[in-house]
C-alpha cells in the first residue's frame, strides 16, 4: 500500500479517485490549486494546496510524500471556454503537465496515470472510438490534451517514466455514499443540469437540438459512472508495475444514451417530471459519440458495471439532494 499523489484531487473525478484509493488501502495526497476544486471534497487523505506550475511546491510535495505513482487529473476542461481563451488552456494543461513531469523526474517519481479524453481524436460522429483512432482534435481543449499525451509519450521513451493514458467521454454519477459528487460552477453538464431542473434550482432543462440523426433526434453520448472510471485508474497503478504493453486505454461502455433517454431515466429515478424545453443546437456538438473499451477489459479486467442510467442518475440524485460543497 502506497502514497499516491492525485493532481486535481479536489475536483469531481479526482475526489472520487481519492476515495477509491483509500478504499484500496493507499494514502491519496490531493494536490490542487482549488481554483475549480473544493476543499470539502478532500476527505480521504491530506490536501496540498498548490499549482502544477509551481515547481518548488510540487517538488516539495513529491519529496515529502514519496508517492509510488501520480494520478494526473488537474486540468481546465470546458471545451467552449478553450475556444475563447486558448492561452489559458495551453498554459494550464500543457505547461502544468510539463511542470509535473519535470518535478517527477527531479524527485525520482516514475509512475504516471494520465486523464485524457477522446476529444484528442476530434470529429468522431458515428464512429466508435478506440485506441487506434488517430489524433485530430478540433478544440484547444483537445489539442492541449493531445500535446500533454505526446509529451508524456516522449518523456517515457527517454527515461524511466512508465505512464498509462486513459481516454474517455462523458463521466457521470457520484459516490453511492454521497460523500463526494459532481459540483461545477457554473454547471453545464447534462445530468446535473437535469437534476437541478427537477429540484427547481434552475427553471428548466434546455434540450440542445432534436433534429440529429439519432434514434430520437437528440444527441447520443457514452456515459461512464465516475466510480467505474476511477476503478480503472486504481487498477492502473498495479498494471504499471507488471506491464506497460498498452500506453493508451479507452474507457467507455460502447453504448450511448440520448438526451431524451437521460430525461426519461431521471424521471423514473426521481419520480418527478423534468421541466424541459427545446433549444437550438449547441455549437460544436456532434450527434453521436461512443467509445469502445475491449482493450481496457483485456488489459485491466475493467468492466463498467455501474454505468447504467439508473445507477448513474440514482447516485447523482442522492448527491444533488445534499446540494454540493460549501467551500
Ligand atoms: N445537453 C443538453 N442540454 C444541456 C446540457 C447538455 O441538451 O443543458 C446535451 C448536449 O448537447 C450533449 C449532451 O447533452 O449532446 C451531453 O452534454 P454535456 O455538456 O453533459 O457533455 P459533452 O458531451 O458536451 O461533453
């Protein structure tokens, strides 16, 4: 059992990773600048408040805690914001990753699990994405994650660094105990927005387009339960010790759910009607995104068994009734 540094450990996925690491007997050390993360989300190990570009703070944390591995989640993630302010994304996501790799090299920490995205692949409408899908990002968010992936691959080729990169699309749900959950401000993601409409904390859900070429005209996405997702990251720590055959693994269910199906499932879970209205298409939304994970199943034995609409929405609903973090 080991110390594991979790960058972005106060964020949505990072906080769930910390809980899963603690449950597996590890000590998660959350490293987070708290710009989009939450102090209250850090409950399973210490918090080191710092930025990835603060080399001295990062090296001090790595030297103090001597982690066996780093799980690297910290990043700016909003695609729309990246289009308007690419410099902020390149600075944070690319220079931040470079600062991390250099600090790891300087302190002899040489195991890394990187949280990437199928957005590195670009315009994938209707094609099931897997590890062989070529790079082709179409947003600065996607290009900065591509650059970070390439940087990690280059460093790994030239040093003792062993790294695994995960790519995924839509992460959903929450800790079934509702200790941690999804809390973004402002919130833009479909399931939390739907549940806010049910709770009345927003007037209604706007459905962005119903004339797409999908089974009911609304966009189709591959949703993975955050707890399934972080299980893959915890399994990756052992995987890096025994094997590094796959430098990249995709994490998806291979099935999609439409916006209307999410609404129906939310109504079944909550027993309430979801107030909704039609709205124009959102710029940049492809009709259909689905991600295969046969290789992750083969390499890690990963099965996303909690990624059903009932469980993702049910767990998110319990969390939403707690109304998020205060600080
Ligand atoms: N969506 C919607 N209304 C909303 C938020 C999202 O209709 O208020 C749709 C969006 O067009 C997309 C899907 O829900 O097809 C998932 O969007 P989200 O922002 O959750 O994730 P993305 O797929 O953009 O990463």
